[in-house]
C-alpha cells in the first residue's frame, strides 16, 4: 500500500514539473500601461499557447503585478487565455 502512495506522489510531483516547464517563459518588459492593466513583453516561445517568440501586449491577472515591473526588466512568467484574453497569470521573482 505504501509503495502505491509513494508512486502516486512521485507522479504528481513530476506532472507539476512538466506543467511548469511548458507554462513558464522568459521575456523582457518593453512597455507598462497601468491605466489598462497591460504590459508589453518581448518573449520567447509560449509552448502552452503554441505561440512563437514575439513582442506582444498582455493583460495582467492582478494590477499589483505591474507595481514590481519597469521597462527593460527581464522576467520569467506564465501566460494563458483568461476570458478570451492573453493574460500573464504569474511572474516569478
């Protein structure tokens, strides 16, 4: 019984790592728009969105995310479609 529990836990951990690998990418902040809660990022490939590297505008999930950013910052972030809009859901520190 314990062997099964350990194996299941190992699978959950490795699945979480795979999820993180496909959702986190690198980018550079090129513009911040606090009025509309948007940020422009020149980013590497977004594997989870099947999107090549490019510069584009994203919504941010929480307006507070913009407070820590400035133009020229290198960031690692996760993005997804939220209510039909490309949205940065997490910025790693």
